[in-house]
C-alpha cells in the first residue's frame, strides 16, 4: 500500500507481470467455477506466491541496486537458519514441541510428515526456501558473493522435507531458465 501511494498508483508493468496475472485468473476460474470451491480457498492457496511476487514487483520498480539485493539476500539467509532449526525441532518431536497441537492433530498421515516450520504451510515454507536459494545464486553470479555450502545444504534438506512438489518444480524451472540464459551468454543485471 505504501509503495502504491509513493508512485501515485502509476505502476510499471512488464510482460511477465501480465503473464502472472493471467496465471492467477486461470487459477481463480479453475478453483471457483470449474471445481466449485469458494474464493477463500483461492486466496489461501495463492497468498504465498502472491506475496513473493509483490515483493519482487516492488523491488524491481524501486530500482534497488546490487548492494541492497545482497543485503536483503543475507537477511533472508540469516532468517532461514532459525526457521530450519525450528523445523528440525518440529520433525524430531513429531509436532509436539513448539507447534500448535490442535493444528497438528488435524493433519492427515501424509501431511503430518511434511515440514511446516513457522509458516504453518509446507508449500509456503518451500517457496520461501526456493526464494532464498535463487537469490543466493543471483548474488553469486552478479557480485561473486558466495554462500557457504552448509547453508545451501540446510536449504536443500529443508526444501526436500517440505515435500512441496510445486516449490521443487518452480526451483527446477527457474534453475533451467537461468542456466539457459547464462549458457547463451545473456548477462543478468540488476539496476
């Protein structure tokens, strides 16, 4: 809301912003009209990816530079460590320690084994992990700012234990896209 006021509601859209909006529209039609579910389910399912896209949109349009990107990535990396520790405590204590027992008792057998961490949603946690992994790779590519191998390992283990297929597919698709860009000699830049 603050960003919208600052730019006087004059947003700069790119083609991929419109593609994302079409993706959300198709998802809404599928959820509400084809499957007969309420709009609340659509909002619940798309809130995590929507929040990350809004964050990306604001950062892109404010034109933050490389230094700010590195700082933001380091802050997210730092935040991922206690989230990993909380997720491991959740796993080791079978959701009986530092976890809402009422919420845990409502989970089925398959979902009970997934990591939720403080997000209370394995897909949201998985998307956060994908976001941190990709930002870590971007700052390595752009500024030769390396991320310790142990942090990549904790992020990968956490992502695997969320069992979030959508997050893993997003990670694979974006890594493939970045690989093709780099292989074809395209330079990824931050303004």
